[in-house]
C-alpha cells in the first residue's frame, strides 16, 4: 500500500502534462500532508519538475505556513 506522499507523487506525475491541473493537485496535496512530508515533497518536486514548473512550485510552496517545533 502506498503512503499518502507516494500517492501524491504518482498523481503529480500523471497530471504534469497540464500546468493548471498540476498546480491544483499540488496545492491540494500540500493541504493534506504534515510539515515533514511537505519538505520531502518540495525537494522531490523541484528535482522532478523544477525546470518546467519552477514558477508554479515557488507559488505553491511559498504559501505553506511555517511550523516551528519546540
């Protein structure tokens, strides 16, 4: 069984042909994940799609609220 993060990666790869759909799915994914997973997703997204969708990635990941662990 896939983890939520792995499932999201699969979805993003499948919708990567369409910029608007990719951005919609990425924004939805960020809302579902915990901060640790968001950090992993961000790293993976920039490695996979950074050349094509850098603007979209910047826009989606700058909206992520910063969480501090104390």
